[in-house]
């Protein structure tokens, strides 16, 4: 299921070739946060009412094929760890790689099974339903800010329009208002986590005399895809946790 919009599906399926400037990422994320907080709640409520999404329990949201990965906010990580600490892994599409080949990423994701379904999905049902992560509770109502062909930035649905569920159902005002508040809250927490990650890496890179090197990133990622090992530092509660992955 669920990825967080800007990290989601299809963005960086193979090698990541973008150039990373930490200051630029920080500035973009801070601007995005400002835009989010300034966005009128009533407009978002109207969009949710108009989309009128209704879940039909198909469980496609909970598969990698449909949604790539489930990104976890820091609070989610704590609660999933209490259920089973082995069920999380560094989120894919690491943001940075230093000159020594170490990757850095802003958080964790849920593991998936070999068939691509979420590790907690059984017979099309979530086995941790009452304790599922924030994005799992919100999705597929999740909207995110995105520009159209003409550059108009607006909230759009991320969950695969017309690929699952049904649309134009009547959702009452109270529910629309709650969904809108949850979306903004999720987005805010996500962006704050991203900003905190980039602030931490900026300071960490400066102190340790590190720099992001795209060529090293690509080389290490190629090696990893061929079965090699990599080291990934995952941002967690103001620090990095080191993981060796194969
Ligand atoms: S935790 Fe539950 S709701 Fe979330 S992706 Fe997994 S099975 Fe689906």
C-alpha cells in the first residue's frame, strides 16, 4: 500500500540518477510545508467529497505491484517494532550516498513477501488492522499536491484512480473534514521528517567531511542489484541506524 506521495511508486524504479543538493532539498521541502499549511482546508474537503472514494476491500493497496512500498513515519516505526521488529526495513530509493559508498535514507518501510504483498496481509485482510500505520489508515483517500501539464498545482489522488474501489459515493461532511485533516497531518509529519533528515545529514556530512557522489551511488546500487552488500544509514529519532543489506 502506501507510499508517501513524493517517494512513491515508479519514481525511481531502477538507478537513481538525479543530482542531490541537500540545501536545495531542504529549501524545496520547507516551501512544500509552507504551501501545505497555507492550503485552505475547505478546498481539500471539497475535493474529497467530489472524488467520493469507496473501498471495495480488494487489498490491491497492500501490494508492491500496486503501491511500491509502505513508508513509515517515526511513530509508525515504534508501533510496528512493538509488534515485530523484523517486519521493517530501510525504505527504498535512498536519498544520498557518500564517497565511501554508504547510503542514507529518511525512514523505514514495511517488508513485503515474495509475491509483493505486505508482510501483514493474509487472505486479503490486514492482520494488524487496529495498529496499522498512519498512511495505511489514510490510504486510499490520500491526496497530494502535484502540478498538471499547465503547471497548476492541486491536490490529486495518489491511489490509482479507477483502478480499484468505486467513486462518487456520498461521504458526509464530518467524514470529509476528518479525512482532510488527516491528510494534512500526515503530509506535515512526512515533510517534517524529511526536513529533519536533511538537516541531520547536512550537519553529519559537514562534520565527517562527507559528500554525496552520484557515481558512487550508481555503482553501489548496480553492485547491490547483482547480489552485493551495501550499508544503509536510516534516519531515526534524530540519529542514524546502520543496516547491512544484501
Ligand atoms: S499494514 Fe495492513 S493495511 Fe498496511 S499495507 Fe500492510 S496489510 Fe495493508
